[in-house]
C-alpha cells in the first residue's frame, strides 16, 4: 500500500512539474494634445457640412491605442502549451471603454500552441487585415494607413478561429475564419457580424520582409460584399459604409532593412460586389498605396516620413496624405511622440486625417468636399 501511495505521489509531482503556468498583466497608456483644421461644420446632424473649423483637443491613442490586458500560458508537457489572452482598449482622456459594454473588445482568446505545429486560438481577435501594421511606417497611428480607407484595415473579429504556423525557411502563414453565427454562413440580418476570413503569407530575411494578405468582411444584413449608402445621412453606422466596411481586401507589402534605415511600402486593393443604392461619390473600389522611411538616428530617437494615396471609383475622387513625425524613448517603457500631417483631396473627395465614416455630414470630422485638412499632435506613451 505504501509503495502504491509513493508511486502515486511521484506521478503527481511529475504532472505538477510539467504543468507550469504564468499570467502577465500588461498595458499601454497614450495621450497628448492634438490640433486639426478644416473640419466640416454648419450643416446640422443630418445635412451636408457647409463650413470648416479647427479644434484643439486632448487625444488618447493617436500614436498607439491605449489598452490593458492579461495573458497566460500553461506548459502541459509534450511540447504543448495552453494560452489565453484578454485585452481591451480605453480612453485616457475620459476613462471610457473603447467599445461600449465590451471590456475585452480587442482580444478574448483561448487556445493551444506547439513549437513544431503552430498556434490555434478561439475567440475574439484583431482582424487579420491588421497585418498591415508591420509594414506601415507609422504603425497604424491615428493618421496613417487606416485614414484613407476609413478604418477598413483595423477592425476586430468575433467568433474567430485562427492559426499561426511556425517559421520554415523564412516563411510563415497565418489564417483566420470568423463565423457569422447565423443560419446563413455569410450572415442574414440576425447577428451583428457577417462571415469574415483571411490568410497571409510572410517571408522574412535579414535584408527584407514581404507579405501578401487577402481577407473579406461580409455584410451581416445580407452576407454581401458591400452595403447600401444611406443618402439621408441618418445611418452613421457601417451599414452605410459600403466598400469601406464590407469588401474583399488584397495587400502586397515590403520592408527593406538598411542599417539605421527601414524602407516600407505597400499596395492595397479593396473591392466590393453586389452593392445597391449607392450614389455618385460612394465608391465600390479603392486602390491604396503608401511608402515611407524610418531613420533610427540614435537608440532612443526615430524620425519617420511617409506618403499615403487612395483612388476611389464612381466619382469618389482621390486623396494624398503627407506626414512626418518621430519618437524619443525616455526609457524602455516611456516615449514622447510627435506627428504632423496633411490630406490633400481632389475636388470630389473629402478624406480626412482620422479614419472616419464615409460622408460629409457635420456629425463627422471629415473636411469639406474638395478641401484639405492639416493637423499636428504631441504626446506621451507609457507601457507596463
């Protein structure tokens, strides 16, 4: 009997030794002062803007989203680990959650990982189109790669299954599939999200990195790749956003590493289909290009310059965003940031610095149609 108890105790000790776990609490706080001009006003909440004004505001998350979260890992032996991550965004200006009623609006996942076979996660994640982050000179700051596509490449995704492969000869693959959770795979108006999915392939070497990415986001109302534009301006949600919200997205991107310089560029083609009810100026296709360079002048100081350009069909016009900025690390956890940017619109376009919804109503901070918009902000960011 004593031998049996001793054997059981030894077996239990072995299980405990393998099942080592850890939990990490982390976060980032970002805040600053921002000035922006050319904001369309004067048309009432549902009418077209008729004049332009400027504003100064305390901003949160312009250089990077303010967030907090926790993540954990448990080693269960045999090269296998169980993972979880919970992460939510918030405003340092007001303390409000980034998404009303959702404390973990960015990540809420659980899954398993194996060094040989990769990582499989279930839950809510940043959508795969956020893979542009690694190739954007300004790392998806508030005025960068999301601005001229009105936020199409930085959403989150619920009901998600994702897989990240290990690296093999410099290549790795990542894929996502998000269920609509409706009786129709693509969505039929009974759930808040239509089907979403995508795949990206990346090659990394010491001299350069390239990535190809494809994704699609379906309209939850009817499962289509597009949505009717609401000419009254009453509906300011995604259902009025057409190609900017529900579409296919193709990206080809590159990083080149040249000592203290990093050169980045990319092309993004956004395509809808089956759109109905759109007016002149409501595009069904977008072509988005960008390029820039980062100079790591010292271990603490970085200077960045970039240009972003978009062409929209159906009379939507085109726009170019020019921006310069940089950061200075006061420590490993704290940095100061600065960015100056301007958007130059063609006579039919009103793209703004912020990734706002389509339209020119006074409810948005978009500029007047055919007008430019310029802004500058300076802030501080602390990570823990």
